[in-house]
């Protein structure tokens, strides 16, 4: 199947990052993009956003912290930066050719010459990341963009946290200069939405105060692209576009799940495609939701009560630790519940990526379709007279 490009979105984001208007100046403090797994974030970064940034003359450094989850995140980031700097020192590299073409730089035959050794960058007693990147910006006279995919992995240890502080120091060293020939832009993306958003909200994190936005998920244009592609491949059963878009929404706008549903649909009567696809999508959605809802069940009855309060809220949930909430939890569990216990459970739900803290005392369910599945089961339980615990239990 041919790739689906989101060129217009990538071009818009690239301009906002590198040529910001007054309302977009805050992006230079850092952009954190969060979205659920398997919704196309990494594909968008690599095939659309990075080329768009490079087309505007930026030097882009990309690292995915999930390429080796056993490795030290700081080591992975340092290695990516060193590889990018090595390219700038390589006469025949693509990045040098692009800078010459877009920026008119007279780099010379040997590429850039830095006043430091690459293996010194970030090393103890070596050149700091701030000094190294400042020299790159000044010599290349352009913007440097560092993209760290699955950035929440940097929170796993002290080295990662120190790396984020070093990246922030580079931002603070380069961007405020009145005559800087380029800026340093940091983009962090991640699938653990609660942790990624938390990195911009909590003062103890290096990028507290940076911009945090949800990844813009794929839409009907993608679904139309998929239907056209499978038609060209000779798919026997083809649903209507409207029904396929509805199924895609049901599946949390996950491309892999849509393909899976369309594959299963090929076993149906072509005349029944629009009747069967919603059933297939609902079944797959239930199976995916079961995995997440089982996490709630595993955390215990208080976790279920707290999650229910967040899931049932219209909009964002507040008052999770208030007197009325504590009284409700106590009534549900048949034992006294304290604010400290609720705080501990809320932290466990956040660590499991089930709920997200959007501000002081403000929470929401991380995944909207998990929230919808929870609500549906609770409503069904009320209608059939089941207990709350039975309603929360995933289907077997």
C-alpha cells in the first residue's frame, strides 16, 4: 500500500516552529506532542514533519528512545547528536548539500570544522551540549531541531533527567540571543500521554511551561486513501466511505486496527459490507479496551471507583479528593477512604497511562475510546442490575 502523506499538516507545523508568528513564539520553549500508541505519530514525524523542517533549512536530529529500551536514554540522545554533527563534518553528506542549496553556505570541501571533538560532547569534562549546539547554529546559520520520540523514557532514570536539563540549557543559551542566526527547537513526542503532558506541567521537570498538544490523529482523508488502495489491490469486499470512517473512529483512529478490520471484512458477502464492518470494528474495539480496563481491575476496587469518577465526568474531572468524593468512595467500598489513599491510587492510574493530570486537581481519561467502553459497560450493568465490580470486569 502506498504511503499516506500529511504534507499540509507537516508544512503548517514546520512554519509554526521555524517561522513563528506572535501567537506561536511559545513553541520555542519546547513542543510536546502526545498521542496513543499505533495512531501514526512516528510515521508522521519521519515521513512528513522531518522533511518539511529540512525543506525550510533546519538541521534535524531525530532519536527514538524505544529503539532500545534497555539502553540509557541519555546515551541514545548523545549518540544521535554526535551522528548529526559527524554528517556536518562529512563533505559529501546530504545535510551539507541541502544547507548549501537552501542557505547558500560556503562550507568548503571538508565540511564544518568544530572547536571540539565529537566524542567530547556531553562527556564528563568535555564540551557541554549547549556549547556544541551553539557552535552548530552559529556555523550553519540556521535552526537546529532535536526530536526525541517516546520522550517519557527519559524519566526512567537520573541520567535521562539530567539530559533533559542539558537540552533545556542549550535552548536557553541559543534562543534568547538578540542576533542569533538560528534557534534551537526541542520536540518531545510520546505515547504515554499522562507522563508527556506531566513533563510540561510539573515544576520539577526541565520543560515545565513548554507547549503540550495532542497529536492530530488521522481522519477521513486517510480512510479514503486506504479504501482506494485496497480497491486497486483487488479487494473483494469494499464498504462505503461513511461507514469506514465511522469504523475508524470506533477503533480510536488506529491505522493498524482499520486494516485489520478491513481484512476480516473480506470474509463477508460484498453486499453486506456496510452491515458487517461496524460489528467487526466494535468487536476489535472491545478487545482493545479489555486490555486497558483489566489494568483498572488489577489496581483494585478503589482504583475502579476513582477511575469511574473521572470517566463519568462531563469534560474534565475535578474534586477527586474532596469531602463528597471521599464519602462516595467510602460508601462504594464499605470502608473509610482517605485523601492520601486516593492520591496514591490516582498516581497508580496515571503511571498505568489510564488517566491524565491536565492541571492542579484536574484529570481526564487518557484514551477516549476506553472511557466510552467503560461508560457503556457501566450503563449496561445498571440496566441489568449487575454490581459495579461486575460492570468493570473485562469480558472474557
